[in-house]
């Protein structure tokens, strides 16, 4: 029996990193939201929401149930993915997280803090595909990522009952129909040892 090869890189994180980016058209986003559900990392398990929107007056807000994980994520990954999110002076707001739905009809993430009730919903899904970026091949950093993307044609984000403006925009990613709103599940980040 032949054994399958294993990835030689160090596992840094595994979990989910679903996102919603809304605009009136093009790449000028009125809302950028990145929701992390982390099952494994050097800083433990937990959830993080990184949100910048007209609903936050253009300010970046970070919500988490594990402050150490939020700070680790800022330094380890957000510094490469979206550098403004990596500012360690942004306060981390304590929050609770839950979800409803599934990846066939709709998926909603709920984030609750003392000052905000936030919901993120994806619907009208497109066929899923696997994203695979080998460690050391990204121009922005050493990390590689493997993820199952389930793009959504429809998405909405609300803060205290007020809905963010804009819509997800269609995209192509590696020859696959995609969107600026997607579930990114079974996501693992690695880097060279």
C-alpha cells in the first residue's frame, strides 16, 4: 500500500475564514468583513470578526472571544492579508459567536457584544472549489493556504438591525466562478518549518 505524501510545512491555523465584501460595483468596498472560526492555532481556539464598513464609520472593529488569538491572528496572517487589520492599537471587543443554516441554502454568523448585534448571511451559493496556495509562493508572505470556497451570489451584513449597503460582486478565481462573498471552510494555513 502506497502512502499519500504529507505537506512538509508547519501547520499554523486550521478552521474557517468566511468573508463578505460589498460594493456598489467594482473594488471600492463599502463593507469588508472577515469572520474566523479557529479550531487550532498556537493561540488556541476561538472566533474573530474583523469589520470595516460605513456602519462602523469606516473604522476597523475587532470582535473576539479569545483576545490572545485575535492578536496572534493580526500579527501572523492579517499583517499579510490586509495590513490595516494588523494594527495592535485597535481594541478587541469581547463578543459571543453562534451560527445557523448550512452551505446549501443559507449560512448566518451571529456576533453579539455589549454595543453591537451583528449578523452576516450568505445565500444563493455557487459550486464550491478548492483553493490551494503552496507555502512560499505568495508575494505577500511565506504562508500557504488550503481552503474549500463556497462562493455566494447573495450576502448581507447588519449591525444593530441596520443593513450595510452594496452587494457582493462576481469574480473569477482560478477559472472558477466566484464572488466577493464566500464561505471558506476547512481552511488551513501553513508556513515553511
